[in-house]
């Protein structure tokens, strides 16, 4: 991690200043302004408060120190509210490991023409008999934690492609609505990343039906970032050039090798998380909530731990009538 811009290219420094309001001479002051607000949330265990970690939240909120702290608080509050998600939160965990080697998710070797890392989910590879949607979510979160550790990803952001080719109706019945809502909450409101767009390709009708179900939980800004391309890869290539895409997405690169990202992530033994700590943790004491900050001041939500615990019991199977909704 470069210290306040040191080591960044002139292009990245310029982009951070023009798009994120980042000015190296004022960065230390902004970081301290975020850190000073920690005492207003004594109910939250802030596991990391070092400069490099806080900086990613400032970049995600364009150096608005109040909004950055709200995101900073939600990031750790989400962990406290949903400890099951972050238990054994490592690439070596059996389910996460299987999902990674199935390309759930994959990360392309090359960034797009804006410098954004490209995350792809090859949905047809999901083996519903081995792991559930919660495991895929854990795998996505772990991938994002790894990628967001770089200044380039913090500044340039990400694009996501979900390839629904050969994704069956039966597989779609394991798209647990409660887990989908939990994923939206975590990625939309609680993670310090810039998601530029989410591209759906080769999506069948039943995926569009699922999208209608979760659409009310999406903010308007998020809705505007979702693109439905269907079988028309040409519209995808207008936004992400063929030169960086694998052959199965109509690109010029060889077919994606699922082992590329899986091996990179599993090969870093030091990159570990759990419900009690995160990468390079700085533990602090958990205190009682300040009376001056009510419980609903930031976005808190009812815990869905029971749903996560029971997902493997397959009690959330959706029948065909569910998809025949208006």
C-alpha cells in the first residue's frame, strides 16, 4: 500500500484527485477526521483503525469524512451482526475453496480499459449439492477483501460479469431470497468498493424473475448500474473491450482457467479472516452504545444467522410457481 499517494502513477494520482477528491496534502487530516468519530460508536468493535485501512473508506465515499465513517461503521457492524458469514473466513475453508475452484467467483488477469478489475461468476459451475449460496457469497467477499487491498482497485473500482450460460432452472431454485437480500446489504451498503457496473449475460427468463424479486432492495443508483445483455455480447463489448475478455465471453483471450484466481487466493496463507479478526487486525474493546447515537442512526438489520445456518438443510427450495409472479 502506497503511503498517501507515494508510489502511485501520475495517472492514478490525477484520477484520485479528479474523481475521488483525494488531495495528498490533506489525506492525513481526512483520515484523522474519520478516526476521531470512532468514539461515537462504542458499541462497534473496530478491528482495524490504521491509516491504510481507513483510506479505502474515504476513497469509497469521495473523501466525505462523515459518509466515510458511516461506511466504516457499517462494515464492522455488519460483521458483528452476521458472525456466521465470517467464521472460518479463509480460502482454505472447504466450501469457499470448492467455490473458488468452480469459478465462483473468477477474476480476470487483465483489467479493463479504465483500470477496473473484472470479476466474473460462471453460474453454471455452481454445484448445489456441495455448497450453498451463502458459501458463494463468502467466496465473493473474500475475493473483494483481497483485491481492495491495492490502491489501484480502491481508485479504479470493479466491474462484475455474471454469465448465466447453461444455468438450469433447478439451480435457480437454490437462490435463497434471504441470502440474496443479505448479499445486497453487504455489498451495496457495507463494503468500501466502487462497483461501476454489473453485467448479466445469457440470462434465462427465470433469472429476470428473481431480479424482480430483489429489485426493491436495490438503491436507485445500484439499479442504474445493472445491465441485461441477454445473448447480445456486442453490447457487453461496448463497455468491456474484447481484448481483456476470455473466449467464452466473446473476447480475444483464451478460455478462462478457474485455477488462476483460486490458486492466487489460496496460495496466500497469511491472508486470513474470521469472525474475531481481519487481515492485519488492531483489536479494540467492545463497549456499550452511546446514548447520543440511537440504534437506527446507521443502517442496522435483523440478524439472518438462522438462515445461514439452515441453508444446507435445503429448506429454501423454490418451486416453479414462485417464478410465475407478475
